[in-house]
């Protein structure tokens, strides 16, 4: 779950489309597997699209219709269908004869007079064909920028051209700024500027039918463009701290004890924590850099234990003080390449540990590197992960229940832990009894008390059943106490990812997403509007029901922590901001703030096998730290006020300004960077 709720808000500007007498067909690829379609009729006077795909049992179904005046101005727009998690799409826009415009969507409505004919309307949900028409309109008008309705401002740039062997046309890569925290990329035919593809390296995309085999070449070429921007930021933003650095008179968080210590002078040298001393006691230290700790708290770098890393995530995480992540499902080749680039210092980024993702083959599969159709295939995937140094597996929804026990046993023989989703037609209790070391997601844990043997949780039922029925659970009954006792006895880790579900179970259409309401005002206006779009439609009755179910999940989290179940802080949500909210939710559930901070530091390092290097402020550990304004033990919300982030990189210490990182993404900073005195 990311800030934008669909595969990419886009829009339309003046400038007619090339005539297309028949629908043009595109294939949606999930990784490399066809999983849906886009059909487009693109004529000067109208545009219609039919867009649908399924990955992991979910996806949108939407149809767009648009009409245009002779000069290419949009006169009417309609989009209908359902979004990824089932929310209704019903959006309309019209331009009236008097030059005024009106729009209505599930999240907002409005009217405006005196609107220029070249103003852009941005739908809340849209298909890639909209973005293509936008770019073509800008190119036809010889414009590179446009004002947007209801809010925003867009810019378009051609990044590069790309030849297609044996084809009479080239394709161009175009970047649209203003839709997200990084450019949104499109591939267009250079002869007609019609949509050719929209790809997402490592994840697939939408390609003109017949050209699906080009996806890897397009991904590689697009990745080069994305990396160039990030390489530049890696050269410009870090502040080297050569020699000895001292953070003076600072409170510091003892993660193992879950207590604040100090004040103390904390010394950093050659990328490591060198000393923790009484203020002023090392009079002869002669540091090269001094940083004031007055009124501030120093913490170990935070660890997000449930990520699906993208390039943008690197900057968002570092700005929030998240210096390490555990990726629990991604392109293995992409992750390996990204880790190498970060370790070389070519890119800014977090330390990445990876789980080995294995899915079973079914109509509801999440497409990945390993989608097994038999137990021998699943065991062979485990062998691959063991040989490549992975330490833990993530099993997914379509793994057959009878495979779990032999898979877990094989993994243990090779020294790997096993966790993940609870496979369909299996309960969480059965997964733990079969050997699971870890359970992912609070909804998967809650389903333990709700599913029947015939419930297919490969579908949206794994979300809807919890919303509909969890409110009736009695968490003090024998069944719940026995299950929690089993988790305690087995030492089963729980990765609840509360942030991933808060909005789903509590947000109404048109209301701010509660997970990001505190930061929304710092985001670009287009994203602020996108955050008003809920994943699920709710009337008053459903809102009360699902809200009560959410409170049951919060109470279940509190009870698991109180019982001594190991909790790790993962998000499966927007990088950086998501982990800050995750810890706020832990505190709301009744977990003391100091314990929430321990979960996000010590526990994260321990359960990703990195505790010897990170996770606490101790002599000899890496200088992966964050300095925040205020005291997050007294008020967990202080974690949003990160003044400086430190990283030990290649035997050197460097500082990063969250303010500068946020500004590079168009986000208004939360606090100024702490000053480094030399």
C-alpha cells in the first residue's frame, strides 16, 4: 500500500489523439505473467478505456469515457468500476458552455468558474492511457507545464528514446513530475505519441500487445533514468563526518533495557559508535565535529521489518530515521543489485535483509520469482534461497496446507526460519503447529478465530471477513488464551503491520487516511487529495462494524505483547511515514512508548539476524542512528521530528539531513536539520 491508491493518477490536456479505428489492446504483466488487460479507443473526439488486472487475488475493474471539443479540450469525463480493494469508482467531470467546470468523485466535488481551456483535470483513479493522453496533449501544445484541477501542477520531460529492432517506430521515455514524490514514467511511440508501455522495474507493467517480450529491456532502460537521479542525490546530500564526531549532552535510548539514559557525549568514529561518556569527561578527545544534543534524543536507527522495497523508499526511509529494512517479497535480482549499489555508496539507502518469497500456483497467485506447482518445486526454491545466503522464508496464500510441514522441516535443516501469510484453508494455529516461526499481518492472526474450512482467503475475503466478524470476538475466552499461550510457548514472532490496515478498516471516502493525516499537510497537493480515497466503501452501519473490528485487532495486539509474544515493527505501507505511524498505533493499543521503540530497534535487529551490528547504541556497533527533537519516550510523536540521521558507511560516518531529503521529494520538512559545528 502506497500513497497513491491506484496505478497512477494521470490526466488529460488539450491536444488531439491520433485516430485509432479499432480498440488497441495492451497486456498487464504482474512480474512476467499476464494478469490483466487495457483496451483503448483513442480518437480526437473521444477516449474510452477498459482496464482490469488481478494479482494476489485483487485488482481494479474500471472503464473510462471522455469527450473532447474540436480544439482537443476535455468537455466530459466519466470513470466507473471498482478499485483494487473493492471501493466504488464513480467520477465525473464536465466543462460547461460558460467556461466553468464541475467535478464529482467519491472523495470530493467542486465547481470553478473562469478556468483556462488548457487546465488539466486529474482523476482520483485512472488507467495508464490517461497519462499517455496527457503527455501527448502537452507535446502537441508545445508546453512542458500545466496547472491541474482540482489541485497541483504538472511538468513533462522526454528522458530518452529507445529503438525497437525490426519495428518502423522508436519509443520514448517520458517523465511526469507532480503526480507522486518521484516522476511517473511512461513509454510512448515516437511516431504518434500513443501509449506504448508503463513499466515498474521488478514488478511488470502494461505493454502494447505483442511486445510483452520487451518488458525487461524497457525496465532496464527506465531504471537507468531513475538511478541517475538517485546517484546525483547520493553525491549531493550526505555530509561526511571525517575523524571523530561527538553528539554532546544528549539523551540516548538504551534499546535492550527500553530506557532513556544520559545525558551523555556519544562519540562516532570511522562509521562506528566509539564511546558513550559523561558530558565533558573526555577533555582530550579533540573531535573534528560537534553536534548539540540539548533538548534532543539519540536513538538506534529504526528497522522496518515488512517492506517491499522500491527506489523511492530509500529516501523516504532515511528521512524518517529508518536505516534498515527487511524486504519480505520482491524481485531477487533487483534486491541484490540494489544492495550492492548501496554498499558501494553509489546510492543512498537502508541496510536490506531479505526473506525468500515462495508462492503456490493458483488463479490467485501473487507473481514472484518462485511460484511452485508442486512440493518438489517448493523444496527446490528453499534450496536456492539457502544457497544464496537467505536466513528466513516467507510463504504465501496459495501454498498448499499439506506442503507447510515438510517445507518448514526442510528449511530448518538448512538453517532457515519460516513465516509469512497463513495459506488458504489453514488456520494460524495450524501454521504454528506445523512449524511457522513468524506470522505476518494482524488480519492473518485474527482470521485464526474466524475462518471455516471452506473460506478461501486467497481472495479479498481475508480482509472482509475480519471487518465483518472480528467485532464479535471475545478475546478473554479460552480459545484466544490457548492460542496466545501457544505463540508464547513456541516463541512465534508476530509482524502485525497495523498501519497497512488502519485506513482499510476505519477510513470513510472523502476523509483523510488516518495513517497519514499527521503528515498530509507536508505533501504535494495532488497526494493530499489522493489520501482522501478509501480502499473500502462504508456506510454508517459498516463503519461502526469495521471500526469495532479494528479495535478488537488493536486489543489483540496489546494482549500478545503483554503475554510476551515477540513483536516486530513492519509496515507494508508507505516507507518512513508508515513506521512512524506503526509505533504510534502500538502506543494507542496500550504498549508503552519505550517498549514500542524497543520493538522498532532491538527486536528488528534481533529477528533479522543483525543484532551484532545494529539495533542498539553500544560501543563498536555501526553508527546507524537518528537524532530527534524532543523525547519520544514521553511522546511517541516526536519521532516525526528527525533532525539528523547518521550512517556508518564504508568505514566512514556520514550525516543526512531529513529536511534536504524531504525537499528532494517535494515534501515540506518537519524540522530544520541539526547543525554540525566544525
